[in-house]
C-alpha cells in the first residue's frame, strides 16, 4: 500500500508513573499497489478543482 500525504504525530499524557505516549499516522488516502509497483484502483486527487475558462 501507499499512503498519500502521511503525517506521523504523538500524543503524550502525564501520569503518576511518568508519561504515556501514543503514536499515530494520518493520511489523506491509502492506495493499494500491485506487485509490479504500479498503483491499482482510482487514487483520488485531493487538490481543489476550479473551473477553467477557455481563452481565445
């Protein structure tokens, strides 16, 4: 799989024995890859799409 725009982060909470730290990874999308390394399925384009005007 390939993660699209991954972000790794932590959350730390103090307690009487020290601190608890939780790691997590967020991503905009997850895309399945085949064995040849090519993407399969329809990866989504997360860039905003505006209407293009025809120029003459």
